C-alpha cells in the first residue's frame, strides 16, 4: 500500500509539473465575438490565423483564446454560418503579453430589425463548451459530453460516468462516487428524479441508457439547496438530446465480437423472435389457473393436470453469434416569422450482446473451510431497446417549453451453472435460468418563463413508470454421484419456478423563481427559491412454485423436461411421481412509498467580481413507509408497517475565489442525508444463483446523516484545457452497510454501523500536447492527453456495545474496516490523436486506460474474512473516422488486457478466492450515415 501511495503522488506531481509548465507561453490573442445588431455572444465562431492551420472556436460565452503565439503581427479570420466573414490584420502580439481583440459580425443578409431574431444555442455535447460551463459554475461539478463519449468508445451512460474522476462502477451496475455507494448517490433525468428498474439498487442501472440519446452527463459532487438532499457522493444527471439546429437523419449499424463468447457454445432458454428483441416476458407469465389459485398444488387443487408453464426447465444449446445493433435518429427546427420556434428530435435504437463467463465462486468460514466452492459458467443474452422523443417550443423570447418522452426496455436472459461442493449437500450441481425484463416509460414537461428583465420562472413535472418482471425463473439442483446426476430432494425449494413483478410509479415536480438584483454594484446578485415534490410508490409481489419429487433415476441436466413431464405428475410421494406445490413465504410481497416535500432558498453574492458566495437552505420533510410481513406470517395476516418520518434542515454553501481569468478556488460545505432503500428494509430474501448466499432486508434501519467538505483549485490554461486538484472529507453517522448474519444459512443483511470517515484527493488534467510542449508541429498540436486520479481513505467503525441494537444478529470479524465499495485509488488516462485527411475527412485515435484499487465487497462475520474485489486494469483503443460529411466508421477494441476479475476472502494468514472470471476481449464496429 505504501508503494501504491508513493506511486500515486509521483504521478500526480508529474502531471502538476507538466500542466504548470505550459503556462510560460510567448503570447496570446483573446476576445469576444458578438452579433453586431443585438450584441449577443456568438457560439462556435471559427477563429483562424491566416496562412496557418491554427485556430479555435468561441465558447458558450462567445470567448476565444489563441495561445502560444510568437511575438509579431498576425491576420485573423472570423467565420460563422449566416454571417459575413471578417478579417482583422496587423494584430500585434508581444512576448508574454495577451492582446485583447473583440469582434462584431454582421449577418449575411440584411433584414429589417423586426424580422431578425438572433439566437445562440450552446453546444452542450462539446468538451470545450462543457468546460466553460464548469469554469463558471459555483458548485463542484464534472461533465462529459456526447462527443467525448463517442471519442472514448463508450456505448452507455454506466461506462460514461466511470470516465469521471472519483467515480467507479461495480459489476457494470452499482455506481460509487468518492468511495460512496448506491445509497449515497442520486440519479436524475433532465433534473428530475428517476426510479430504478432494479429493486436491489437506488440508482437506475445506468447501462440502460445508450449514449445515442445523451447530450451530456454531469456528476455534481457538492450539494446546494436546489438538489434533493439524499446524496453525499454525487448527483448524476443524464441530460437527453433536445433538438438540432438544422434538419438531419442519421442511421447507425453496429456489430461486436467477444474473444470468449462469439462462436462458442452458448445456452439460452426458449429462444424466439420476441426473446431476441427482449420482449418475451409476457409469454412466460404464470398460467391463468395457477395465477388465480392461492396455495397452488398440482395434486390437491390442480386436478393433477399439467399447469402449462411456458418456460422449459432446460435451456437450448446453440453457438453464440456476433452482437448487433441499430440506431436511427432525426430532427429539425422550424422558425416562424413571428419569432416562434418548433423543434424536435427522435431516436430509436436496439442492441444485443451475448456474454459468457467461466470461473469459480466460493464462501469460506472462520476456519477457512468452504461453505460452498463451485466451478461456474454464466451465459447472458442482453438486449436494450430505447426510444426518445423531445419536442421544443419557443412561444416568444420570454417563454420556452420542452417535452421529453423516453422508453427503455432492457432484458437479460441468463443461465447460471454451479458445480462443486456445498456444506450441507455435498457434491452438487445447480442450474438457474433467469429472465428479467425491465421497462421504463417516462414523460417530462418543463418550461422557462422570463417574467421580467430581473425575474424568471422555471417549472418542471415528470411521471415515470418502471416495471421489473422476472417470469418463470427455473432452478434445478442435482447431487453428483459417480458421474451421474440425481435430483436433490432434501427441500422442495431445491427445484422450483419463481415469478416476481415489480411496479414502481414516481411523480415529481419543481417550481423555482429566480430574481436578480436591481443594481450591478451591490454584493447581492440573485436569489432562487422554490419547492420540490416527489412521490414514489412500489408494489412488489413474488410467488415460488416448488416441486416435491419422488423420481430417483439418473437425470440428464440438459434434458430435465424429459423427466418432469405431465405424465409423471402425482402426489410427489409415490415413486416415479412429482408434483408442483406453492410454498407461501410472506416476505415475498411488500408495498412501499416515499413522499418528499422540500421548500428551499439559495442566495448568490459577489464582491469585486472575484469572490462569489452561494448559500442556501433546504427543509426536506419526508415520510417513507414499508408494508411487509414476517417470515412466519400467514396469507391472511395483515401487513406490518415501518415508517420513517423526518424533517431535515439541509444547509449548503460554496465560496468561490476567482484567482485570475484562468483559475479559481472553490470551498464547499454541506449537510445531507441518506435513506435506506425499500429493498434494504423489506425482509424479502434474494440470491442470484442456486445454492448460494441470500440477502435479506432489515426493518430497523434508520437514515444516515452526512457532513461534507470540499476544497478545489482549477486552472484553465487555454480553450478546452483543464488542470484541477480537489481535497474532500466526509463524516457519516449511522452509515448503512451489508454484513453477514449469524445464521445456519448463508445469509447477509443490512445494518446501521456507527460512523464512517471518508477523505481523499482528486487530480484532473486535460492538455493539448502542442500547447504543453510549445510545439508548432501540426501532428503534436493534434494530440491531447487526459488524466484523472483519486486517492481515498475510508473507515467504518462498529461499537461492540451496540451490536445488539442492529436489528439482525451479527458478529463482525472486523470492527474497523474500509467502507463498502470504496477503492483506495482510481486512475483514468486517455491519449488522443486527430489526423485530418481532408476538409471533411478525419480519424480520431484514442487509447483509454483505467485501474481501481481493491474494494470491499462483503464484510465478514464470525471470524470469516472480509471479501474484496481485487484491482482490475482495463485498456481500450478506439478509432472514430469521418470519410466525409455523411459517412462515419467507428472501430473499438475493448478490454484488450482481458484481466482476471478476482474477489478474494482475506484472512490473516492467506487469501482465498471467492470468485474469479474473465470477460474476454471485445471488438466493436459502428457504421453511420447521415442523410
């Protein structure tokens, strides 16, 4: 660890040296470009030096900056679509000086003033524009736009956020920001909350969102009163594309290859046209008679008739083909003579992926003996279908309206095979066939209305419906004897069918007034005050149909349907028979709701244009209800209720000091909260594979209180470049963690530990190599490097005198340990080179590297070791080519190193392997055409 820390600071110090070394430049020309008639900033104006290839574009404020210029005279050319080009000659540059040149542009065609409406839409997909937004922000925020996502070969939002400093993604699902996991983070869609399709996590799985619908992704790391108060790590906002400036229609076709999966043996349950596209959940639902019969038993109330389950017990064997995808997008903007505008954008996409993992899975006790030890095979067929429609309407210069509709369907068809030793059953093999279809349908309407020159009204309302459907999950467990397989019949649940439905509805909205100061001279600049509201409702129901089996002959695990047939239905006691019998487990059904109402106010002050203070208070009233039944409850027993009612005062303040035009300091402090998730409170039990550990909720959980402090220094050497260093610290009361339960079963649950401390440092750098080394070489100027890294220290403490108060019986192995999911270090490095073949043709080459330090996966109990995910090194290579204005081709080589994904259970004397798999080397191809 000491060597790793030393290496981290050596790397950071080197980046600091190279970043700062770029400041000693010869000279520069900078200024602002505006429209002559209306004095509005023009965004994206091309500013070039005559006779050279050097040039830049104006940012969202109309500003440009040409750096590293040798002393002398220059001729500048300004070009912008719809405007007359302008040339300015004899612009003098001195050694070490900054020449200011502000320029006005005239429109190409002269019209009367009442016919001309000049609008400037910021390009919030571009890295440079997003950096300008960040520079002007009074919060700690990082953004990644659509262009950068494409350059780095990112296909979904989950992969995208992992490219941001201090952010890691565990298992391609759970997001950790600054070492804090799912419950400490928020996810919003265009600023409004969006519920998860997965009942196990708070954040909606971010890999549901393809990057084809994304304008940019932001991660806010410091709280202000305008945000919902239940985050301490980060608030992730997915901003969808809205409307284009000009009409377009784009079609993309993609294909992918995996070195382990493609062309190899693959198992899949009941493949069909519907399952290919991820819409076969309805075909696998409970048969009508079984659904209408509580306590179903095929012998006693099923007339010994075949119930007609749609999903076979055994999967089919096939060869995995290449992955495929298609995306179609288009849009336009219509401008009318009366100044009104109507714009739209639509996107529809589909992609699929075949994945195969081979490895080991184990869990050991205090004596380092296995509770189970399996060789594993996992086959997953995943599909993602999405549709986005955005409608933009500008009624006048004062009022604009946006409607966003989003549909996402994500389906996973998985086969999970385990073969090996289980403590209670001996040598066994287990197979679980699980199909999960998650669907999201969201509608949002928002408006910006300018009440006067000093005041504005912003409102937004959204409704989201999410469903998670697990229809007819099948499980078989076999005892292995001398190469033969026999049904395990120790418990009827060893062989079963499971059905679950999750139904979430969420209504959210906000109303905000923004009032600016009357005087530019006063310190008070503006105030925002408003109200957020949110209501979330969940219904979760599950039923398990077990089998009582009296079949003792050898069974072929790949032909179970030849044995468990309608001809063999009986009482399950007579030799040669079996029956279906429902085992009622009361916690399989729960209801939950959450109501939040939060008024807030946020004040903005400024002194001498160098010191800015944003300070506010949010008063968040919340009520969370869980309606559940205990394990021994009967079907007719009423639901119990667990309610958490809180009134939280959540202050937040950020002090910003503008050190120079290129640098600033930010100091932020806040208090926030973290609520337990519905699934963490409800006593429902869940596991992912046959004969493995289960996870159960804890009804005694309470909210956590989080105290946050950030200090950040940012330098913007030139257009599109950045260097930043952040220090942060957090103190958490009653943090919620996953722990092993004292039980004869392999069981885990959630507990409130007593306190946690998180401290760390983050370093970021984005530099153009030409600017960095002061080179005039065109090749060097077309190279850029990006780097971000973080180092974290985390510690959880558990008071041994309070263990009995945790709601579940635990005996933690370690009373002090790192925070769950927190990596001690994270590093992202990327290098890009752009080769221009002609005016409209170019290729961008990008190499991206990522590594994270080992992170806690599960805390051990009763002397058993803690389980850690070990460091993983990832290397990707991407080529983005434009042949002309219409045709593009992207080639991606992903996971080139193909490292082992290892989880170790750690003991004082040695480490034992809990899990070990490989994901394979990926090749992706994307061909796109714009009409």
